[in-house]
C-alpha cells in the first residue's frame, strides 16, 4: 500500500510585508520575531487612498500629568501586534483583512519643541486621512490626542456619541490654551463635539468635579453588572448615533496594564474589556483610538499586547461593517 504524501507546509510570503506586500488584503505568514514592523504587518502607505482602514500613530506625551513615556506607545503596539497577523482572529473567527483593505500610514509628524502647534497638526493630519474615506484607528500617545482627533471626526460626521474606557473621567476644567490629558472630555463636551446625552464612560475609578451629563459605569459597577449587562447599557445609551470609541489602557487593572502613566487599582481584566468590545460590534463607530501605553513602565510587553488585541478588535468591527456594505 502506497503512502499518501503529506501536505507541504504553508510557505511564507517574502519577508517585510510592511514594505514589500503587493496586496492590501489578507493575512501574511512572517516570523513574529523578525521583519519590518507595522500594525499587524499591514503595508505602509503614504496615504490611505483606496483603503477601508488606516492605522496611524501619534507619538505625543507632553500633556501627561504623571509618568511620561506614551510617545513610545505606537511603536510598542505595532511590535506587539506581530503575534496576531496571519490567522483568523479570536473570538471573531475570521481574518479582518480578508474582508477589507487596510494600510499603516505611519506616525503623525510633530515638532517636539512647538507644543502650541500640536493640536492643530494632529487635527489637520487626521482630517487628511479621513478625507480619503478610510476609517481611522489611532495608536497613542497620551489622552489629550483624542481631543484633536474628535475635532477632525466631527468636522466630517457631526457631533458623535463618545464611548470611553478609562480609569479617569478627564473632565477637569479646561483652561484656555492648556494642553492637558485630564480635561479633553470636558473640552469636547463644552464645545459640542460629543453628544453627551448618548455618551458613556466605562471603568471609571476616580472622582472629577463634573460629569457633563455623560453616563458612567464605574469600575465596581462593571463587576456587579457583568459583561452582558454592561454591553446592554452601552448599546442603549448610544443607540443608532454615530460614535467614537476611545480606550485609555488604564481602564485595565494595573495587573493587566502596568505600562501606563496613571495606573489605578480595581480596573477591568483584559478578558472583560475584550468581551465588552466584542459586544459593541453593532454600534456605528466612525473612529477608534487606544491611548496611554507607556512602554518604559511595561513588564514583558503585557500592556502593549493588551493594546494590540484591543486595536485588533477595532479592526474586526470595521471589517464586519465594511463587509455588510
């Protein structure tokens, strides 16, 4: 009896898909420990023309109130994402890049010595990416970055519902001209960038002077309600409105995200956060970001790995929505 030949192993594509890839769709099979690093090995591009999703870094941390280092966040998240590329993504069961085109458009160009220009530059460059028609997924960076991102998205879509995962409300009083990651939500509410009646914060574990009418599910409530009821409350609050999702990595407990500027005990587990995100697939999100990853305080890259998984969930949401159009 002749033996059947075993199937030949899958051959890897040429290395460095980030630069040499000839297709904006589909996973790749590169060693996770080598090759040029982009977000999940997506091809680098000068612009987002023709792409459904654009991944962009904003390496800025001059607005931090405690530990710096989030300027290195985009680089760390990209490196950590190498373990994810090329396979059907759990728990979605599909490769998001088989359903849509996606590119990594690199990082925001900023002058480290002219902080007064930073908000306008982030907004302007984000608007250019959004002008291509791509959905923008931003890797931060401290949480001030979300303020100019919101301005760029609102210029295109109108006021949005804000879904914010965070240990902090970020609603401290905004002083004119101040660049501060603790007041961007207050600024967005006062300027009408967000629809506060349909906005919600998840995982809050600190007190701030004002809520601006935003609903809060604090850290203890996440535990007592459970994932399913948290998802239900978010879906009810946002409804069918266009929404923006911002995820401060300190929404996770420091056990799961030590590499951040202002860690607060009592936060979400990685599993809770990812399960909640999975349940938000029906929401009409027009933009996403993950902020406050500070690699100098990380241990064994676990914070960057968590952020990469969060960003992958964002990508899967975009793929599901694009796939139904």
